[in-house]
C-alpha cells in the first residue's frame, strides 16, 4: 500500500513540476516580448530627442541671423512681408 502512495506522490510531484516549468516558460516568453516592445519604445524616444535637438539647433541658427540675411537660409516665400 505504501508503494501506491509513494507512486502517487511521485506522479503528483512530476505533474506539478511540469506545470511549474510550463508556467515559467510562458512567463519568460511574455517577458521577452515585453523587452522587444520596450526596446522599440526607447529607440523611438531617442529618435524624437535627436529630432528635437536638431530643431533647436536650426531654430537657434535662424534666430541669431539678422532679418536681412534670412533669405539666404529660408525660402523667401516663407518669409512674412509687410
């Protein structure tokens, strides 16, 4: 009778371990997918920051140019004429 209980305990242990391993593998897969998603989000944010820095540099260049020199930097059709 003890052999039956021992076999039952071993079978329960094996099934439980299989379930835990399956659950951990699915959790790892989910975390890997989240890592890829967050990596793309970080890359996107980095690109936006670079674009903002470029815009600020361009704006500074235009702001520091006297009004009579703007036609060299900007298409004249964009300039406001009185």
